[in-house]
C-alpha cells in the first residue's frame, strides 16, 4: 500500500525473506513532523504489519539525517479547536500504544532531531539506536502541556525518577551520548549510521526462534509492569507453550547436530 507520509521497505542489505522491515517517517521538508494524516496512515500501516507473519523485526526511522521527527506538526495545530485537538490525540494514543504492544521487536533508529512526540514515538519502541549527534527533548512544558504520548511514564522508567523530572520540568535538550548515559538509548552510532546499526541488531534477532522472541517480548513487557511473582508466572506459562513447539525440538536438534536451526514458527 502506498502512503503519502510514510514508506515501508526492507532494511538496507536485506530481502523479504529476512523479515526486517523499516517504516520511514517521510516528511523531511518539515523535519518529519507528524500530522493527522501521518497518524491515520501509521494506524493502517502498523495494523497491516502486525498481521504479516513474515515480519520478524520492525525498525522505525526518519527520512534523511536531519531529523527522526520534530514531533507534532504545530502549524497544523495552530488554531485547532479543543475538540479537534482531543480527537487527534485519541488517534495518537491508539497509534503509540500499537507500537508499544507490537507483537515483534520494534527498534527506533534515530538521526538528528527527536523532539516531543517524535522522541515519545521512539521511546514506545523496544529500544533506541541513535547517532552520537542526535538531539532529543521532551519540551511540551514550554508549550503549556505535558508529554501526552507516554513520554512521562517511559522517561521515568528508563532514566529514573530524578533525571526524568529534571528533563520533564525544564524541557532541556540532550545529546545522543547523554541519552545513552541515562539509559534512554541502547546503542550509539556515528552520524548517518543509526539505521545500519539497528539493522545489524535486527539481523541477530532474526536468527533466534520467532515464537521465543514473541513470547519473551510479551513476558518482559507485561512482566516488567507487575510484581516479580506475577511476572514469573507469565514466564512459565510462555515457557510451557514453547516446550511443546516444533521449534523447541528443532533448536535442540540443531545444537546437537552442530548446524544452524531451521525455524518454522510452529
């Protein structure tokens, strides 16, 4: 399907069979800022990708190296009525939660600027790979609102309460290197190499058993939100499903036969 504000393509150097797709935010003329049409197209794109069994890893990035996304399109929002603003935000909330709950790993590859909703989108993924020269912020406090795309909750969880409060209270910008020091970013790359870095990690992920990766994502994501014993019960429930899978048999056989496994996702 063709979109006006997005592209979906295979990761560089990969084929359809590798299962590594890239969703490109494609409004470089406005620093990939996100308007209503983009969120409508994202809703459709994520729905289609979530039900595509050939997708093993999804990478989200911005077109060009100037910006991942500068956030919401404030020119579109200028003069927007409260009712229209709230309607748009309901759409945003649904899209961002779809990213957080996406069934396979999602990686953000961040170059340049990632501000407001752009950074919030990146933080809804499983982890971020960013250029050392990336610049990030959650500056909604300077616009009379607060981060409404999960930024408050995600920042507290990854950066810790004191650091998160400082960044949220001030809206100060920070670099990719600072983001890595504060656990907001997993991996740093040289400028222009974030997508390549994310792809390299994705290529390692797709060597793992597909069902195992899906269940680990579910158990880690949901288990991290509850007490240990409840989370561990989720681990064991998933473990017992995998014990009966064909891929568990294949994984053990491949180890003993000293060959790469041939996963069937069953």
